């Protein structure tokens, strides 16, 4: 045999061994007494019972008829943009704050009466 033939024969033998080894790596099935059955799916949770909504007559309002409507506040965005200077904008904001504080005090009285 010539030297290249030995190399070819060795390569073929190595390939045959490799293929034989791959065949032996196939997974083996577990013995029947060790086989685990597949888990069953959990049943879907039952739908919640429908909610019963009862409609009652409208409750009497606890807001007094004497409560005035909200005032027109002077410190709107447009009014502040159109103001001549910083002093004018400050006066508009101060007047708006006074009106808001008075309105809040009136609303707190109504809320306390409703509780």
C-alpha cells in the first residue's frame, strides 16, 4: 500500500467510528415502571357569578341651594398674557387666589354638611 492509502483508510475508519458513536447516543426510552405520564391540563377557573346591580332612587342632594356658582376668576391665561407688566399679572393672580380661597371655604362647609 502506498502512504496516501493508509491515510485514506485511517480517515475512513475514523469516520465510521464517529458515525457508530452517533448512533449509540440516541436517547433510550425509560423503563415502563419509570415512565412519567404527561401532566393533565388544569381545569379553567369558573367564571365569576354576575354582579347584581340595584338601582335606587336618586339620593337627595346635600348641596345647599344657597351655594353660589363658581366665580369668574380674573387670572385666566388670556388675561395674564394681555397684562401690561409683571405688577399687573401679580394683581390678577392675587385677586384670583382670594376668590379661590373663599370658594374653597364655602365648599368645605358643604362637604362637612354632607358627611
